């Protein structure tokens, strides 16, 4: 069960109290060189915007070479929002974290909220439904503006929703559970609005890419491409000893690390091709 629903079950639907008492435990940490390397590689890929459903701050920590995430560090992170507006208290549709140094600037969008701002965290069916309502309102308000923007080769709006609609999107490390109804609705809307103008590529290990996988087939129906990498993990059973299960966990961890490296290589190749095509089109 996905965490946003599991926590409802475990707390008997007393989510707000749980979050206020345990929010610092959800900040995350970068406690290994391997993890730091992977996060750094994502940050160095050349993305302008990174959308994450994580409430935690591993990306921000890795960018700033922080192992442990503390309130003082989070307070130092710059915010970006609509001109003349404050950071949204609940649904972070127009607010993102800005990571900047002499070499680059990244915008990190916590699309389901941040751990430090517990009121912003999307957990449980009620919060998902309220967020979905806001997505519908924003998309309907845009009306034909997206279509006009295509004609003039411009991007409009400033929200993570606008970025998702108008950009090439690479999905890595996100399972698209059925409970993510806000993103399923947005995926369908994106396909209806953009058609083939922008691509969306979903990456996953090969064992998840069977012909009978409804998640994968639905992503295809909504215009997504599937990149099936030849990565297969090992299973466990009740007849195994604890030591054998631990060994399989370690082997699977190495397999998943290889999967992420292969996926990032493919994304980098796609981005390079896109830049080359764009340059040729301008000449």
C-alpha cells in the first residue's frame, strides 16, 4: 500500500496529529556516498525543473552537500512563487524550492507537499480529492491558452501543472499507483491538450513491463512511451533463512542501482538528441 494511504490506516485517520509529532523524521537524509552520487547525477542531468511526490528533502540536501536535514537548513532554501504572492500554505501548486550556485539553478517542486509544511502534505483520499479539484480548476481556466501558446512556441503560466503539461517529461522511480488519481487525471489531460507535441517517457525494470500490466498499458493509452530496461530482481520465499533473504536484498539493491544508472544514461541521450534537433530547427 502506498505511504499516503498506509499512514491513514496506521493512525486510524488521525494523520494531522501524526505529522505534527513526527515531521522531522520525514525530512530524509543522505547517509551514503552511493545515494549521494545518484542524487547528484540526477541534479546534474540538465533538467530545468524536477517534480517529486516525495515529502522529504534528499535532492536539496545533496545539492548543498548536507547529510542531515535540519530546520535551519530548510529555512535557508530560497523559494519561488507567483510574483507578489507568498508561499502557499497548503497546496504547493505555484511554489517551489530554488537550488542555485555559480554553475546552475534548479527548481524542485514537491507536488504533494513538504514534510516541514505538514499542512501541505497530500495524504489520504480527502486531500487527494481536494488537490484534484484544484487541478481541474486550473486546467479549465487555461482553456485554449495552451493551444495559443503552441502556435507562438511559448510556455504560459507558472505552476508545476503548467510545467507538466508543456514540457517533455521523464518519469523515473515513480510507480503510478492507482491511488495517485490526481496524476492519472493530469496525464489524461496532458495527452488531450498536447497530443504528440511533447513526449512523456516512463522508465521501469523489465519485470514490470509485461503485456498484462494495466498500469503500463494505461500510460500508453494516455500517450506515454515505455522504456523497458532489461533488469530483473530476485524473489524471496518463506523457506529461505534470514541470511538468504538479506543476501537477496543486497543483490536486488545492486540491480536497482544499475537500473537507475541505465535509465539516466538513456534520459541523457534523449535530452542531447532533443537539443540537437532544436538547434537544427533554428537554422
